[in-house]
């Protein structure tokens, strides 16, 4: 079940470093790309950061709309994550990357951007405009305005992955190589 | 064995989202803190980004010296990672956090900062001054000037974790809860 995540705890969807899918939309066009370079940035107001290259179609849509979403894919979406990262939305003659790679979507709650079905976490973000960072470092800072998680693996602010490895988050290395997140453990001070 | 990592591939030490130890030093003082909020930022020149809170002793030392190192701890150092994140270096009456938590160090090659023994990756960084980011977001951008990895688990630009779980990277969630990195898998486009 998809449940809301308290905004001050939404950083925990990213804290362990998963690769995400960045979704965007503007004026009837929409797109999705993969981004390993992301991190939490603040608790309250909840802020996150993601690197979006100048040449990407995502960049164009995010600049035009001022919003984006970070979707945390599960291992079941690893191939789709690699696929959407290997072609630009501009190069698709008909439809878009969602239709091309058979990614189902559902609407975000606070922003006009599609969210990807089958992910295990979602962060809806409004861009905090920082022209110097965007231009110099391709760095986009977003305020999280809504967040969601698949309660089978994340609830009450914590991940609790199960024996179903297809629901684990994925952590990209390079060249089609991923690492799945592994065992949970607790340390006492 | 500790081997150098090609700078344009050094982002791969962080790409899968491990929690890191930030080490710093200035004028005979030195410190270490934990930071889950970090990411690669560019390949060449190799750049990385880490969030360093205003109130930290690390912040004071990094601002004064203009350098820091990101050390990627293995699971064997999970308790130490939690420990160094739970007290400020300013609150230690004698010695420092390294001595307090029995962390051995060795000198970095290009900057005057201690590196932590037992980690599996190390990035030596020079701060690219960005006063607005530092002040507004506690965001520090560094150019990687040297990088190293433990060849038992990282070589030729790739992680290859083994059955020895103590060498896996650790990914902090909250409240003493970590996730260890898990299984490697490859996806074909």
C-alpha cells in the first residue's frame, strides 16, 4: 500500500543512497531519467538535491515547470532504470520513455508530474531556483512538498526490506552494474 | 592492499550511496564526523559534494584549511561511524575523536588531513569555495585530488564485495539503523 511519509522524515527515502528516477512534465510533454547523484539536504523544510545534466530533456522540462519528482525504483525496475538512462526523451519519435519502456504512472498529489508505478518511494519536489548551481554544477535543489512509500518495505520512517528481493532499492555503479541494498543492522552507541 | 583510483572514476566510491566519514585538520587540530548526505557531482574534474552542518567542529576546520577527506567505512567500522556522529570534537577534553574511539589513521597523499584505517575507499578533496551554498545549505563542494580503495573490494573502477560482510559499505538510515550494501547484479539494456 502507498502511504504518505512525514516530510521531515522524507530524507530517509534517500539517506541510504539509492539511484532514483527523475520524472518531469511540462505543457503536455513528460519524461523520466535515472540519477545516481542525489542526496538529502535538509530535514525541515525537507530539501533534496539532484544532478540534472544540461543536455537532458529532463532539464528542459524541469526548468520550464519548476517541479520534479524523485522515484525510488525497486530491483524489479532495474532494467527500466538502465533503459531510461540510455536514451534521451528527445530521441523518441512517438510517445515517450514511459510508453517506450512500458512504465505505468500515476499522478503526483501536489505537483503536475507523473510518478512511476512499482517504485518503493516517491518525493514530489518544487525547485528552489539557484541559477549559479544549475549552470555551474547541474545541481538542482528541491523542496519536498509530498512524499510516499510502499508500506511493504518502508513505514514509520524506516526501511524494512523483506525476503522479496525484487522490492529492494538499487544502487548504480557503472556499465549496467548495480548493487542491491542488503541486510539491515542496528548499532548501539 | 590500498591502491590509487583514477580520478575520473573516483565518483564510483560514492555512486552507490554509502555513508562516509569526513576527516579534517587545521593547525594541529583534527576531527572526524559521519555524513550520509554526500554525492558525486562531476567526473572530470572529479567533484563531490557533502553537507557539513554549521555547528560542527568539522565545519570550522574545513573552512580554515580548505580541504577535507571522505572516507568510506566498512561494516567493521559501523559502531565507530555512529560514535563519531554522536559527539562533537569540541566536547572531547583530551585527545580527539580518533583517540577517543580508537580510530587509527594514516596521512593523505595530497592534503594535510588524516585518513581512517579500515575504510574501503578514500577521497582527498580541496574545497571549491561557494559561500552562498555553504551558508544557505551547509553544502560543500570538493575537487577530488587523490582517491584510494581497498583492492579486496574495489578495483578497476568496480566494487566486488566478497563473503566477508565486514568489508561491505554501510548506508545509514536513522537511530542507529544501518543497511549494508548487498548483492551485485548486472542488467543488459
